[in-house]
C-alpha cells in the first residue's frame, strides 16, 4: 500500500507524518487489497479553534473511499477520519459478500 501525505500551505513535521502512517497502516487489518492512500492536511481560518482538516482518499480495488474531518488537532481529525473509513470498508465488504 502506497501512502502519500500532502500538507497544504505548511510543512507537517516528521512526528505527525509517522502518526498518520501508523493509523493508515492499521486499515490493512480490515481490508487487504488497499492500493493507495492520499492524505491531505489543511488549516482552515487560522483564528478558528477547530481549524485542522484531514482528508483521506482510499483507493481499493473496484472503488474509492473518502473521509474528511475537521477538529482541533490533526491527530484528532486523522483518528475520526480513519474511524469513518473503517466503517466504510466494513460496508463495502458486506456489499461484496452480498453479490
């Protein structure tokens, strides 16, 4: 699985990138055939408290899954986006079995 992290208009530190990669790699437990993952980190309205946005695009065989979350920190938004993708993967697998 190929993981690309894009931090828009700022430089993400190594610690944050390692945190995101470890969380994304845990998705392999739920679905083996993940082709690539694109993670986009954005800061929205600097004066706002919940201004950290994480968008994750997951390419798997047959479809693409997407989650976008905005919270106080990139770690929190990454966690909630990963949880949303985990639920999407579960639904996708159920549909595959139903065919």
